[in-house]
C-alpha cells in the first residue's frame, strides 16, 4: 500500500515538477473554493463577539476544525474518488475493479493527491492552532487526544456521506452522475454554522440523512465546552463516524453487487476518459 501511495503521490507532484503554471492555478482555484465556503462564517466571527453560546474564538475553532477535516479527506479525493457517483455513472469504476488490488486500496491509492489542497489544509491547521490558545476548555493531553480523534471522525463522516449518496448512481447512473456534486455543496454550505438555534426537525435532518452536523457542530460543541459533559460528548462524533461509515459500506456493497451483475446501463461515452 505504501508503494502505491508513493507512486500516486509522485504522479500528483508531476505537474509541479514540470514547472507548469496550470498546477499552481489549480491549487489557487481549489484554495479559493474551500475558503469561500467558510467565508460567511469567518465574517460572522470577525464582526460579532459570538453567536448564541459560541464566542468568536469558538467560531474560529469551528471553521479551522472543518477546514482541517475537509483537507484530510481531500488528500484522498483526487480522480473523482470522493465524487464517487461520477466514477460509477461514467463506467470508470471498471478501471478500478480490473486492478489486482482490493477496491478500497485501489481507490485510496488512485485518489491520493497530497499537494492540491495543501494551502487549504495549512490554513485550517493554522486557524485551529490559534483558536485553541483562546479557548479555556483546551487543556491537557486528553483534550488534544479528543481533538485528533474528532478530526479523524469528521473526515470519515465527509467520506461516508459522499459514498452514501454516491451509491444512488448504481441504480440511476444518468440521473445520479452528479449527485455528489450536490451533496458536497450542501455539506460545504451548511457545515460551518452552529445549529443550536435551528428547529428540531431541521437538526434531525442535518444529523441523519444529511449528517453535516457531525462534520463540525457536534464535535466542536463538545470540544469548546458548550456541552454540560464535554469530555463524554467528545465521543459522540467518532462513534457516529463509525455508524455512518458502516451504513456507507453496506449501501456501497449492495450497489456494487448490482453493478457487477448489470453494469452501468450503457452510460459509456466517447467523451475523453469516460470511454
């Protein structure tokens, strides 16, 4: 697995080694997209002293937390690996299934691209590191252990959420090809906001079928000390990450069994690598 990651990382580095401006343009564009998704929350934190029980430092922590978790998940998202509905609907999954590796290993290696969103990840870690110094609840090795565990859990939720919805393409390839584009947009737009004042039915949706609450709001609420039992509540995010991961795995395996039997319904195209 290490050799596969190194090889694909080397391929991702190739545009930079060749000195092409296209690579730097891609990095700049992706960075702007990621930052713009949390820009409203940044302005909210900068303009006001807080929002409900959240102080300005708490909001900065939430934004840094989300950018870091998103950056980690995006390290393995190249080649439409995170936008899995495209890969399924366009027949590109056949190329992965033909490889002499388990599917998860082939996808992880193919999507490994640690350089595209390096700036975004650096901004997220920097903002997270600064905000930690401003949060009274941030102390002790257990707290930092919980922080790392919850970031990993949030990154897992991002991937699981995409694969849960991306599985739609197994049954409806033409309609579901871009379903992950829509699901990713929903997560980017809603995750950076606290949901404390949202109506209960809305919160219910945003922690279940659209689990954006577990990307930032739930884990950060416990980490900054808003919950009455913060250290116990820090386990909720990682536990739900395992639950959503299991659901995504089940749905994807069911869809994959159908795909192996019926294919993608003739979705192949003469357009570039979709053939």
